[in-house]
C-alpha cells in the first residue's frame, strides 16, 4: 500500500512540475475564444496554456488576460506568447514579454507580423510572494 501511495505521489509531482495548465483547440472557423475558467498563479511554478489553432493561411494574433490579485502581491508577472508549427518544433517567442507589476490588470500581447504557427503557448511566470487569479483569457486569430 505504501508503494502505491509513493508512486501516486511521485506521478502527481511530475505532472504538476510540467506547469501546463490547459490545452484549448480552435477549429479553423473559430477566430476568437474566451477562456473564462479561473486559475491561480503562484510564484513557485510557471504556468502555461497551449492554444491549438491550425490555419491554412498566415495569421496575426492578439492575446488578452485579466489578472486579479488574490493574496499578497507578486512583484512581477511576466507573460510571454510563443508559437510553433508542429509538435516537435521548439517554441519561438512572438512579440515582447509583457510585465504586470500591479497584480490586478488587463494585459494584452499583439502580434502584427503574419506567421504560420499552428500552436501557441502563453507562459506566466510570477515572482515575489502572493497569489494571483487568471480571471479570463482571450485569444484572437486574424486570418491575413
């Protein structure tokens, strides 16, 4: 019984350490999606979301998130948008990292250079003490 509990605990830690929180898939006919699920960001683990949005034409992207301070305050929350074409490609950053120093704000990342990415990753890295709620997220694909 102890071995089973130990194995489950190790599996849980390994899964949690990955940091990926959710995968959202947008079909070709959907160009905007709002994820209204609340997620809690801490300073101990980077959190990221994968957005799958395959397209047959180049596109630009907008990503927006609403942050709400829960307890304490993060010194900074770095938010970065990445893209890749295939599962086995490495991630390439799209645009500049947005830094939220307030803990309660709406932050936007806009990419105006068309690309042909099929998968996107939004990475949140919190520093300082405290927790922040990721209240909602919006992802918009602009077919060019």
